[in-house]
C-alpha cells in the first residue's frame, strides 16, 4: 500500500465513539439484483449495515463495488430485491428517493465539485435549497465544516484553484453540510497524488471517530485495518466474503480473496 | 564587506531600446515586411486601399449631400450619398406610421428600455434581481399599454401603425427574450427520459428547423386566419412575434443542447446525491455551466434573429427595412442615389446593433472565464 496510508496507522485512534449500535439498522439490502442491459452486474446482494458501522468494500476493478454503493442513494436503480435505507424502501417513487438522498452523503472519486461556484457556495447550495436553512446560518455551518477539514482559508476560491486533496476535502465537507446519517465513499483517494492521500484519509478517520455510518470503496488497506468494523470482498457482482479486518487480512477464506490480497499487498 | 571596493548607490535609468528593436521602423519591419511574402501582401493591400478608398470617400462624404441639404442638390449629376433624404425621413424610419403627435410614447419606451437594459447588462451595477423584474415583467406591460393606448386616456394606436426601428426592436427583443427560456425547455425536454416529452420536443425542434422563416410567416399570416372561427382575428404583429419566437427557439434549443452535452455526468450525480431535485440541479448546476459554454452560439442566434426580423416585411409589417424600402418610392426625394443611400443607412443601423451584441458577448465570455477555469 502507499506510504501515506501506512503513515495514518501511526495515529492513535479514538475508539470511544466508534461503538456500533446493535439495534438501529441503517441499511438493509435483501436479495438485490441489478442488470445493465443483459449484463448481470449485481447478484443476490444481502447486506445489513448497522448505525455507526464502518464498512470497507474491496474487490477487483469491474466487480460492481461502485454500482452497489450507487444503488444505495439510487444513482443506479436496482431491478430485483429490496433496498431499505434509514427505514425508507427505495422504489421508483421520486419523493422517497429524494428523502433518502437527503440523509445519505456521497463522495466521488473525481470530487465533482461545482466549478462555477466558490467553495463556500458549493457547501451552502444544498442546505439552503434542500433543507431551507437561512443563508447566514448555512454559511456559518459551512465554515465550521471547512475548519474541520482544515481549509477555512479557501472559502472564497473556486474549485479549480485548489489541489486535488483540498478539493476532495471540500467534497467531504459539502456532503457533511447536509448532516447526513450515512456517508458513501467511492474510491475517494484513487484520483489523488500520493502525497495528498493522507490528508483525505485523516479527514475520513476523524469522521469515523465521530460515529458516522460509513461505507467506503477503497484500496487503502491501512485505512481498512484501522477504521473498518467489517471488510467486504466483492467479485463478479457478488459478495464473496466478509469479515473483521484483522481476520480478513490475516486469514482470507476464498481463493479469489487470497489472490486479490496478494496482488494488492504486493 | 571589506572586499567590496565600490557599490553604486543610485539606479541607472533605463535607456530606450536601440531603434532597430522597437519604434516605428521596427514595428513596420516586424508586422508588414517580415518576409518576401509579407512584403508582397503588404503591397497588394496598399494598392487595394489606394484603389478603393477615394471613390468610397467621395461617395459617402466628398460628393455627398449632408443632412439639411435639398432635393435639388441630390439631383445633381454624379452626386454622392443623399444624407439629406435620410435626415428628412428619419422619423418614418424610426416610428413608421405612428401618429406624429404621439411620438412621445415610443420615445418614452426607448428611453425606459435603455434605462433598464444598460444597468442590466453592466455587471457592476447592483440590484440585478429588481432590475430584471422591472425589465422582463413590468417593462413589457408598460410598452404595450403605452404604445397600444386605449387606456388611461391614451389614444389607441393599432399595431398596423407601428413601424420602423420601433417594430424591428420589438420583434427582435421579444424573440431574443422568449426564445431563451423556450429553447432551454426544449433542450431539456429533448434529453428527457420520458418518451412523450422527448418525442414532442424532437418533433417541434425538427419541424421548425426544417421550414424557412418566410414560410412560417406566410403560414401565420395567410393560413392561420383560415383556421380561425369567423370574425376572430389575431393581430398581425402578434402572429409575426409568435412565428419568429418559435422559429428561433428551435435553433436556440439545439445550441443549448450542445452546451448540456459538455457537462459531465458527475455534475448531475453530485447534485442528485445532495438531494437537489431535477429543477434545482438544472437551474443551479447544469444550466449555468452549459449556457456559459455556448454564449457564442447563443449570440450568433441573436444576431441572425435580429437580421431575420426584416423578413416580416413580406407579410406587410413595416419594420426598419420595409419603411426604408417604402420610402424609396417617395417622389419628393426622387434622386439618383436615393435608394442606395436608404439601403446603406439600413445596413449601418443593422450593423451597429449586431456589432454591439457581438462585442458584448466577447466581453461577457472573457468576464465569465476568469477565476474558475478547470
Ligand atoms: N452505466 C453502465 N452501463 C453498462 N455497464 C456498466 C455501467 N456502469 C458500470 N458498468 C459495468 O458494470 C461493471 C461493474 O462496474 P462498477 O460497479 O463500476 O465496478 P467497480 O466499481 O467495482 O470497478 C463493470 O463491468 C462495468 O463495465
Ligand atoms: Mg468503481
């Protein structure tokens, strides 16, 4: 793994807030299937995520990791099975979709900041128009989150003027401004130069410490070891194996998992 | 320090560059005579100017009859442009058949329009929202009431009497202002996932784009009344307005669609994942970026719309070109260069408006491009 993610391991982690509630189900996926045309991309996915749980999804490229988490806020539509997020079942009912999206934040590989808006406007747009927060209050909250991701001084700049790592931290702050209950990360560090990976992972770790429910697609195995309650391995649209990080890395059960780990851990 | 023998304490003033690397001669050499080819082109260009400028000068200025001149002066042999004729008939070119006693009404409209439009186009002036409300909502009502009359003790002036530049500006402004939102809706509709909306938009766009504007105007003025119930008429100017607007909105839709395609899927998805609904995503994220990409195309449409308004003359509306055309039959000013002067004047007026639009769009592009380039 990259040096950056190894370095993160040095840090002492505050496990205090990281207890998982055993009663509140955040996400329930039952027998979910999805096709792109004829291509069966997700097969019989079953997954239950508890509130406060932090899950890392790993697997080879094209195994359906992105598609799975994109189904959770319905950027992709599943065709069979059930998907219940925060007690709301996702169907073609647009009102429910919007309801779920308000509660689920998402961070993309390529940041997807709005290039024509300042950083502050990027952060306040959704709170103002979706939550109806007054502008002054939204800006105050935005500044608070910018401080949390350690770039308050960039508030008036445009995304194009920031480094990749800074942009990704802004993207995380932008999602947090909606006070989501669940955060989804789709390879948040894989478009970054190595020296910027660490600053983003640190923000994600502090988010984990605050008790956020997180699902992260990532190849940062250092991060997985340190923060995840559970690592899920996917291949060819199926969940092949899942386990606590220690067991997952030291004692993988399936051949495909072993092969994948041997490739990714050198 | 000790080994430093001498340090100069005052700066040496910078001298002008040697004359071979700057100054007039160097400029000439660099820009006009850099190579054999360049020199040749320069000479050809100079010859062309020497050939073209003197006759143009004598036609437009040297032998021309200035404003205030008489018809007799314009009838002299080998006379230049008859500006006196333009000056004498300029009211007709601006107002058409609008009653002379009521000229203050179009004048008020012109003044009010300029007063509202200039601050709207000038980025640094505040109160844009109020300004836009006044210009797009209040102003059209005021224009209609003022020009049409029949209310508040204003003498009614039917639209048949409106004419000249007044009508040209009305048609082009209405066309420009209405075709943008219509074009946006059509472009969005064409991308819609709902098959009915998509099909309707595609049909509309392809239908209007495939028909010449003249045909549209003819149909609106000749066919439409046939389908209307007996005794019911739709104002001729209104029909032209609707025809021009729908026609140009189809073109606008295609330009805007080009802009929409330049916006990556990630922008839509980021908006969606934040809980913004369809119209918020479009309004705050996609359209501001998409429209910015296609400003040149949009303004190009504006310019051709402005010039295309001259086609309304064939359905009997007296726009700027048509009044000028009609005035050439004025025997009081019959003179060898009467018609030519009129058309040159028309060309000049169209050019001023179109050139201003073009310059303004360049200025806007440059302004919007600073700061947040990807
Ligand atoms: N919109 C789409 N249409 C068709 N096929 C797709 C689409 N998105 C992804 N796929 C295919 O689905 C498979 C899984 O993709 P993805 O979920 O992005 O994998 P991962 O994130 O694990 O690399 C890939 O084979 C990909 O080519
Ligand atoms: Mg992926």
